[in-house]
C-alpha cells in the first residue's frame, strides 16, 4: 500500500487538498443523505448525533459540535453537502499523514510495538499490555495490527488533527486502576483542565458507578447474608437467602444500605483524583515534563486510593 511518509513521528500533520477518490465521494454522498434526517440538504448537530448513533458510531463527548464547527465554513451552525464532504476529505488526508507517521517500517500496518514506541517518543511510557489495549480498540479483523482502513474508519468522526491529539486520546483510553470500583485517568492536558473536561469525565464515571452499584446491590447484600448464615443453615443457599431477605423487609430489602454506597461515590472519585494529582507532583518534583514510570504510577494510584478510602471511611 503506497502512502506518503510523515515528516516526524509526532509533529503536527499539515493537511493539504488534492484530488478526491470517486468511490469515497459516492460513499460520503450516501452518508450525508442518511445523516440529513429532515432532508433539507443540511445537517445540524442533533441530526449528526442521532445519525451517528443509529450507525453504531458513538464518538466521544461533544464531538458533534467540534465536527460542525470545523466544517462550517459559512458559520451558520449547519453543514451542507459541500461543507460535509470538504471536512471529510481534509480530515482523511490528516489521518493518512498521521497513519504514515506511526507506520515506522512502512509496511502498511501499525502494530503494538509501533504504538508503544511512538508514545515513548513523546514521554508517555505504556506497557505492552496497555499498547495492546489501544490496538484492540481499533482492530476490527483480529489480526493484532491496524491497516489504513481500520485507522481511517476509527477516527473518521473524531476531529483529531495532529499526532499530539491522537496521543492525548490514547492516554485517556489507558487508565490506571487504583481501587476496587473506580479508576483515575493518568493525566489530562492543561486545555482539558481549563475547559472543565476533567470534572465532567469524573462525574460521568461517578454516575456510571452509581448505576453499577445499584444494579449489583442485591448481590452484595446476598454475599454478606450468606457469609453470616453459612451453608450449614437452611438459609445458606442463594435462593433461600434471597427469599429470607425479601420476607424480612420486602423487595426493597435487597437494596438496603445502597443509598450511602451511591452517595459516597462522587466524593471518593474527586478525592482519588486530587490525591493522585498531588502525589504525582511530589514524585516528579523539579523534573518538569517528565512522565511517571509504570511502577511510580502504580504507587501514586495506591496511595491515592488509600487516602480516599481513609477520608470516606465514616460513610462505610
């Protein structure tokens, strides 16, 4: 597969216009028609959101607004066919250059080693397992490599314009588990901190944790119930344990105590994140721009989890 090479592994890709592919143009025309739900010849943010979801494409938060803003040349808040195809054409050229920058051996495919090396070159050290996790999120055919089509289709509706953007996107996808139920992201860019993205991400995680806790609360109660009564008791089976709890306090007994479990998730998430960031600063010290090693991230995560658990212990 012939393709131009990028100038540098992680330099900003410069997107130039040139001749289009007729097959792609036809595909874009079909896609535009599917996304234009009210058939007025223009796509708004809501149509883009609904249309992408209907096609099984669930891009990251607020990406629809970014796509419309990037392609909306006449600033009317809508994308007509010309603006839509112009955006996709330019974005695919950017993606091609970024793919070429990652494809170090120029074999037309990106493997785990190339992902790991490229991240290492900008100071982000990931394990082979983490690099594999990144690759598997894009690998549709199970070959453990990413070809151009897989790369293009994965990022087509993610408005990332440079290899630095791709790196930040991946860094958010590889998270460090520092507790039984919650996770804390490795780090966020200064732009994301100022925009409030960090806290939106944390609150989304807290809400997801609340739903998860509520859904599994009966199993948590049953676990404690069986530990207390033991298998030798006539209540010592799963079915008998469930019947006994319902008989004792009705169906709501299965969720007894769940309210406090849900209530503590938000402060626990915030405390873990703040503690994690502070511990990282102490570890880095005067080494500005230096990323923590895997073992240092593990220690920081463990200490952050212990700090959060100690503070919220009265709620347990």
